[in-house]
C-alpha cells in the first residue's frame, strides 16, 4: 500500500465513524431499525491489511463508538468479531477477485450482488451479536429478531448510499 492509499483509508474510516457519531446514531425508524453505519469503517478497509492492524482498528472503532454512546464495550465486541470473520468471508466469497489481484471492496469493483452478499453477511453477524448482548436474555425473541432484520436492512441501505456518494 502506498501513502495515498493509507491516507484515503484513514479518511474513509474517520468519515464513517464521525457520520455515525453525529448523524446515524440518532436515526431510528419506528423503534425497530437502527443505523450502525460505523461498520463500514472496517468493512471497506483494504483487503491486504495486516490481521493485527485489522483487529486493532476494529477494537479502536468499537471502543470509539462506545465512548461516544456511553455503552461500555457493547459495540467493541461485535466489531471485533466482524473484523475477525472479515478475512474468512473475503477468502471464501471473493476468492475469484483475490486471484485476479488487488481490488477494493466497493459496489463499483465487486458488482451489486457480490457486494451485497459480503455486506449483508457481515452486518448480520455484527447485529446479531450486538442485539443479543444488549438484550441479555431471550424473553422477547420475536421482537429481537425483527429488530435485527430491520436494522440489517437499514444499515445495508445506508452503506450502499454512502458507497454511491463517495468517490
């Protein structure tokens, strides 16, 4: 990675985190759909990033969101799981692109179907862990599952919009 790629990645990470802190954390649709756009900060990092750096950035992202939301590690745990699973998902779902050489994770380079399968899978894992940790029990399981499904759709739609409006 050259210095321009590193600077671009840092600015993109900062954009997603600040967008969540100042705008997206206040977006709630009908008390079911929550927007966690900060997951884009780690989902769209370069593919060739070191695993240790990826885990560090995942923890930094989660703990930053936790510190601004006063949630004491609630976002750090699912974000760490997301960055742990990210290379595995890339290896299995995007193996053809990996064989072709260097690529960015974006709608433009992957196409909509590959981008959606990558994004929906990892966002679903993140949201399932996040909402089950938040709930603490399974008393309201139907409400919890509806909340997870609506939030996955809302977050994925927000990430697609962010991808369309960024260069």
